[in-house]
C-alpha cells in the first residue's frame, strides 16, 4: 500500500468532517447497510473508528474494527477509552486476517481500492467471505472504477481525484484539502467493474450491486441541491454490496 496512514492519521481523521463525507458518503453507506440492531459487525479499514462507533451506537451487538495503521487504531482506542461503547480494535492487514469468528455483516470504507491487481482483490474478498456467516452481507464504500471527470471538478468539496492511466492497476490519486489550508495525498488503484465482479464470484458472493451516492435531506437543506451537482454527476465513489 503506497499511502502510509501512520504519517497522516490525524489529518485523515479531520477529513471525515468534510460535508460531502457526512451528507453523501455516510448517508448512503448507512442506508445501504440497513438495520444493524443485535448484529455482529466487522469494520475493515476502520481508521480512527468513525464508522465502527456509529455501528455500535446504531444498535449493533458486537463491533470489531480492523486497520493496518497502528496510528489510526491508536486514535480509535483513545476515543473508545474516552467514551467507552464496547468497540474492539485490532491492528491487522486484511490480506492475512483471521479472527476466528463469523459476522452478520462486514463493512469497509475504502478498502478494496488498495488492491493493486486482481489477485490481491480476490484475496481480500476471500478473507471477507471467511469472516461472514452464510447469508451475511458485505457493504463497502469504494472508488468508482468508471469515474472519468477532470481533476478540478470536485475541488469545491474539499478534495480532488485524478486517474493516472486507464489500465487495471493504474493509480488513482486523491488529494484531501483540510480547513487549515494543508492537504494530504492518498494513492488508490483502479480495477474495472468486471475484475471486481469476477473476484466477488470467485470468493463466493452473489447479488453484487453498485449504488451511487445520494445526498441527504440535511445536505440539500444546508447547501442547496445545485451545490451537489458536480459530485452526483461525476460519481467519484460508489457503494458496493454483496451477499455470501
């Protein structure tokens, strides 16, 4: 993975406060995940625990967060210690993960787009499948493989996305701009929808769906519908869901 989140943990945590992340990303993610009441949830690429804590507060029985970055997990554990709600966190590489437990739901925020090739993507999905109960659901926010807009289109939302090439495995560079004027760069890798769907099938998933992000009523009220046109038309991210 080219991006070292240990170096940008606090900055990435701050980026979660960007309006598009709250009013589009999170709103769509929660809607597709649905009711978590009483469920065991595994949150992969959990970062500082933003979604992990929300899953617990929304009624999940058990929530386990996993991230490869020790600094991200340190932030998550500090938050849990300051306000205990019962979320457990682990520093682990998803490619080698084995928690010896099957969950009702596995969620991930920007995980699959770190796979540099079809083999790594399939390995991630095999691990995810092993951690799901039969009939369990996997839902992930992911870079949209079909994104083709110009880099500057999304700047007003506090970030840009640039595709470096069109072949499978080519880099996608996100630049996140923070309130203090600084910015951080994050490198992802682009794999086609066909590569994704084949990997899902090989890992034992069915019913793969790709959903566009939707703006919440609060987001439209706060900024107006016209404000969101560039992000809803260019579709930089998508939410993928599938059933084991």
